[in-house]
């Protein structure tokens, strides 16, 4: 007997015997549902045998037999009703447990999000991909066929999605391309650091999605519920189905604010802020510009996160303002980093350490923020040093800038496209999916070991575009991605350490050293960040103009 927990109220199992009943009762179950018809297998105990043993153990039983592969909508409704009336927790079984898991999934479809159902069943070892359209459709069998089909479907309308749409269109104007994204607004997220530093106005970092979708590209304003890669199909919320010849997946990542206990309840007030959200970045500057004394904390969660330097950028710009305002000596600054180094590429660390000393920042490595009480102005960190037991410590604050933990979106993590960690599983050079040959991915959601930045997407888009067009022409991949990412570290107002690197920490500078030495603070790099990069983003990158982004050709050995 193998009980696989689906929810607090239900566990499922492959076929059981009468001898298993005592153990089922010992584990605390109060009811049993049999979903396997009698006589399906020659060595299968009858339901009457199970019922007798269950009665002796004080358990209730119900018989809801399902023919393998034929779970009806009515069956699911009946299963849901049983869960509502039987004393719980309930133990359900069939030959493998799949029918029981399927019945639960369909019965809960109108109550739970599709991603929650898929996550629960996947964790128990059951793949609900075969009924995902029914789950999305509220547990009912859909009667519709594919609503539309395109040559290329792009999931995500962020920096990566719009860029790849434009890059493809520039190479092949006749392609039928669709972008799927439910958002009304597209954000230039690299600008939020500057908003939090009082340099940009937040409104300059936002444009309507409709104004940015390339002309001739179809915009499907909907959320993705699930993928069916074996059928070249995507299921949208509401159970609409979009089919594709080739798929590009780039929905970005999920900021997991709820992973820090108490954070959601206090964001945007009580001195708790974050430049990782459009509406909060102005609050960062409000706090910084008004602070005259006290304690300021800046946090960084475990990797991966988008723009690994962003938590530091907020700290440096804040400290620079306090220094210019002649109040720095009255403010205690601490950087609490879940990692063990200041920056992942060692060549840039010496320049950063000089600013750490200049601003008197206290460095706390292996400190991961786990809880916060904004009203009490307290934060708790788990200190996880290598080879030592976890220690939870408390820190007070007057201001705290939080970088939230970050994960792949729910609908990606539970999909067949994801690796064990939940990221889209691609070849790190060609960015093609390792299992499905007509799927590519770029941006923050894929699992290549590169920095998750808009600059990385700028270099990835031409690579994917070249390789998709080559595939259309019946050729192998022709372009490869070298892991390029860029992190303009705003160490003070007017100077930037321009970190540019690729796989393995290899330095990949875009400019000659005499012009910009990325390992040292530079005024020209600041000019690039403040004046040039925003228009390059809006008017070049998102429009398929691949300035300084020519893809590297695949090397032939």
C-alpha cells in the first residue's frame, strides 16, 4: 500500500488489499473510495472484501467504479460530492491511482487554479496533461477545437517577447506570428532602479502593450493555462486552444512576494519598499530622500533573480544621496545577501568593495530574509553558513529595501517544458528545448546559466530568430548564445561599474577598454545608462534593430 498525498483531505493509491486496511486506519484515514471496477484484474480483491475489512476497522467506504481512460464529467461531480460528505481524510484507489487523481483534479477545477491542481498531482507522481483542457474548462469536457493556429506563437510580451517578434518579422515578413500576454502595460524594468534613486520618473518606464506589438503580429490578450507540446497546442484561460508550428516561450519570471512571511501585508508602507515593482519604486525614493538618521537594510534572496546587481544598485544610490545630503554618518546601512559573495563575477568586486567602504556598509553574507513585521520595524533572517546549522536572527530597521525571491511562473513550473527546478529546459547555446524540437525559450524563464537581464534578452532574441528561421528552412541551428549579460552597477549618481560577462564569468565588454573600462566606475557608462539605453530599448531592441547584438555563428568543428 502506497498512500500518495494529493491534498490535506485526500490521498490516492494503487490497488490495495484487505490486509492494508489496518495500516490505512492507523495513518488516520476515515473513509475509502474505490475507483476500480470489480473484475478488472484477475488478482484484484473485490470491493465487498475491502468493505468488510474497512467496516471492521471503523472506516466508511464508497464504490465509484471508473473504466480506465473514461472519466466522465458526471463521475468527477460524483467524486467531488463524496469528498464533501465522507468523513476525512479520504483514501481513494484504483489500479495505479491515476483515475482517483484525475477525478480529484476535475472535481476541484472550479475551486482551485489550474496550476495548483497540476502542482499537487505532479508532486504525488501523476501527470494530468491528458485532461488539462478539461481542468481549465472548470472540470467539464470542452467541445471546441483549436481557436487559431499560427506559424510562430510567442508566450510573453515582455522585453524578450516583443524583441523576438520584431526580430522574426524583420527576417521573414510573411510569418503568421502571435504574442500571448494578458497585460495592458509593458514596463522598462531596468529603469526602476533610477526611479528609486530619484533620477527617472516612473511614468517614463511604462507604455501600453498595444503600442509596442509589431504591426502585423497578432496579440492574444489572455493568460496561458497549460501547454500540450505533443499536440503543438497551448490552452488559454477559458479553455481556448491555440495551435502552433513553432513555439517561443518567454513569459519572464514570478516575483514570489509571499515567500517572505508578512511582506505582502506591509509593502509600500512602514518603511518597506522594493524597486522590483513599478508602484513601489517611487516609494523607495520617498523614503531615501526623507531619511535623516536610522537604520537601512537592503536584502538579496538566493539566486536566480532578475538583474543580480539590482539590490546593490538601490543601496549605492541611496547611500550616495545620504552622503551628498551630509547625513550618511547618522545612517547605519546593512546589505543582507543570501549568497556568499558581493558579486558573482570577481573582476568587478574590487571596485564595488571600495564603495562598500566609502559608504560604511555592513556586509552580511548567507543572510536570507524569511519574515518581516513592518509595524514593529523588524525583519528576520535565516543565516545559512556552509557547514553550520541554520540560525534565525532578528534585525530592526527604519527602512528596508526588499528583493523578493523569484521563481518560474506557476504555469511553467507544472508544464512538460520545465526541468526539475521549474525552468524551461533548453540547450544553453541554441536556446532550443532539449525535448521538443519546435520550441525555443529566451529571457528570464529558461534555464541557461546566464544573468537574467534585459541586456541578455537583447542578445538572445537574434540568436533565437536566426535559429527559428533556419529551422523553417530545414537547416540546423546557425547561431549560438554566449551567455552575455550586462549589469550597469550604479555605484553613485553619475558613475557606473558596467559589468558585462558571459557563461563562466567570462568578460564580454561591448566597448574598448580605453573608452569604458567596465571594472572601474565610469561617467560615460552612466551617460549610457541614463541617456542612451532607454531609447535603445524602446526604439531599437523592441523594433528588431539589433544594434550591438549580432548573433554569434555556430562553430563548425
